[in-house]
C-alpha cells in the first residue's frame, strides 16, 4: 500500500484507484486556482480516468506546467509517459515521487 495525500492506495484496487483519480483531479484544480490568484492562468486538464497512456501523458504535461511554480526539482522526469503502472515496484515508486512533487508545490503555493 502507498499512502498518498489523496488516500491510501493498493496496487490492484480499482475502487481505490477510482477514488484516487477523483481526489487527485480536485487537487490539481486547487493548485491551478492558487496559481490563478497570482494572475497566471493554466489551461485546465482533467486528471480523471481512465488510467492509460493518454492519462499519463496528460498528467506529465500538467506537472511540467506546474513545476514552474514550485521549487526546482529534476525528478519531474521520473513521471514520464513510459512509467506505466504495470507492476507494484513502478506503481509505488511513481506514487512516492508524485507525492513529493505535490507536497513541494503545495508548500510553495501556501496550501499546506
């Protein structure tokens, strides 16, 4: 299990993943709104599922945009489209990196 800001998540839990996707979409909306308060509009991208290569790509583009508003970090490259959650190790590694990126962004934006 991985503990995320959006809830606990098991590798093989579709219900958990669906709940995570919805909460995660809301987190991205909140971050975009916090950035917009400072006068910078970011094109909204849905972070809702289904989880597939298109979602991974859309999500990576979103984080490429958001990273401009957070403390610089080269680990964004680890959220690439090639990192498909095809096994537990990739799944948990991706979420660990992703949690760190959101924590850094939220701190920069004053959301924590």
